[in-house]
């Protein structure tokens, strides 16, 4: 086999997923901030609320969520989440916002302010699981306190073990979460991003105490214990690393 043929075979061998994707595409973006005289959290939050969110909604993107990391690495940060039905829709929204004169004028003014609005930005593209093909946004209830959200990423040894972990979620683990009051917002595999292969999901809780109670119940749940005991489904076999962050929604976030 020549070098070109070998590389082609290697590329197809890495990806074990064959069926056409069905789920929505999510963009998960991080704005890394510093606590300094530039007031990065305030000025960037104000820009996102007044200009970015309306422009994205005009362009047809959504649902959208905007968060700050309450507990987790790289604090302070703003994390925002945008949903698109397809990759083509993601591109179409980018074109529309690029042609949005009102938004582009506001963006230029934001960049022209003294100092920096943020230090660096990072983003990933995710594809929702077939078993949960779109975001499930918690209901917006008047006068209720903002929820607490937990963002978790599971890295896998390879794409084959990633598929096993995804199937484990779809075959029972997500249902256990729901039964125990751990409200899923999305479950998705990373298609472009860091530390691949991995999956990421977001859970909503009423508060930190509710989160602690739910995770304790999950760890002791008989259905979960039975599921994880099946051959090939232990964490050691299909997960190489787990990271998480606790998020709080910004006051203007539609997901809250």
C-alpha cells in the first residue's frame, strides 16, 4: 500500500460512525477574561446582551445560553452556547451576521474601546446525540432563582470506546438522570475541538444542594450500578478523563 492509500485507510479507520448524523450542531465558545481595569466581564456581557444575542436571533440561530464559570478552570470566563439545526445553518448564520450592518457597527465600537474586552477565545463544534437530537431548554419560570448548570466532558481512549459510552448514555444513563431530577440540556459528541475523541453534556439543577443530592442518588442507584457492571462499560474501559465546571447563567441568558 502506498503512502496515500495508507493515510486514507487510517482516516476511515479512526471514525467508526457510519450513519448520517441527525442531531443539531452546537457551538460551545469560551471567552477567557481577566479581572483588571478593563472591566472585561461587564463590558463583554453588555455587548453580548445588547448586540450579539439579538443579531444571532435575527439570523435564525438558537436556542442560546450565556454563562459564567462559578467553579472550574480558567476563571473568569464567559461560556456561551449556540444551537444550529445543521452545519449549513451555522455557515448561513455567520454570513447573515457578517451582513448585519447594525451588528457590525456595534462590533467595531466594542473592539475600539480602550483595553481588551477579553484575552482569548476558544470554540468547539458538537453534534447532538441521535437519542437526544436537540437541546432541551428548561422552562423559563417567572420569579424563580437562576438554575445551576454543570458542564461535563468525557474523553475516550479512541472513537470505538466513545461510541460505546454514547450508546451507554442513550440506552439507559440519560433516563436515570431524568428520573433522579438531573435535567439534561444537551448531550453531544465533539466534531471539531480539543482533546478528541470526547463527548460533552450539560445538566441543570435548582441549586448546588440539589446537585449534590442528585449525584449521591445517582451513585447509589441500582439501575446505574447494573448498567456500569456490564462487560465493556466500566469507566476504565471507555473513559480516559472526566472534567467538569459549574456554571451560572448570566442575567440575560435565555437558558437559565
